[in-house]
């Protein structure tokens, strides 16, 4: 997270992450300006639920455009690259 220049959670992350990290997670509809950390918030929550012992798809993230899908994939790769598995 720090390698991506995150030092403290943004307002949207501060509000949504506790709900997304609950067990079970709560569904959320959130709106925030571009660049405020929405993608990182749902990416962190999604990655935290992945079981490396399950060798099949465990998450599905939909995006309205190909470009946004690529951007989301890049964020997830950057966050997940430090995981031990």
C-alpha cells in the first residue's frame, strides 16, 4: 500500500472499508470524485477474501469500459504483488 503512495485512508476508504471488511461484508453503493481511492477500497476488500488454497475464480469485478477494467486490474496487481502467495 505504501509503495502506491497511500499514507492514510481517503474519506471514501475510511467510510467504506469497515463495511467491506465485515464478515459478512455489507453491500455498499458509494459515489466519490475521481482519484479518491474507490478502486483501492474495493480491491483491498476483495483481495482480503481470496483463499490461495482455492485454485478457481473467487471474485468477479465488472467494469463499464475496457479501459476501466484495465485500470482496475493494474491497481489489484499492484496491491497484491506483496502477498506471499
